[in-house]
């Protein structure tokens, strides 16, 4: 989990499929290769890979949290 923080995050799925999950939505929203996602940092969230295949993500966070 990425704990709540100030800022914003966006990502681009380079390969594979992931699910963008929040504590209030643990099933998540699917994000496929070639798609982007955006989330405000004010709620806990994480990405989940439900397949056996690797996924690559370009993830941008402001301000940097790691």
C-alpha cells in the first residue's frame, strides 16, 4: 500500500495489465498496456498484477514519495 500523502500520481502501462486498487475498492480498476491512470494521493492505493505475466509501469509521482 501507498499511504495517503499530498500530491498526485499518474502511470502508463508499458506492458501487461494491472489493477489500480484503493482501500475502498480492493477489486480495482483494470489498466491495460497502452493505457494511463491518474490518482490523487489523498487515499491509500496500490497496483496489483493478477496474472502470471510481468507488467511494466512508468509511474510519476508529485511530490516524489520515494
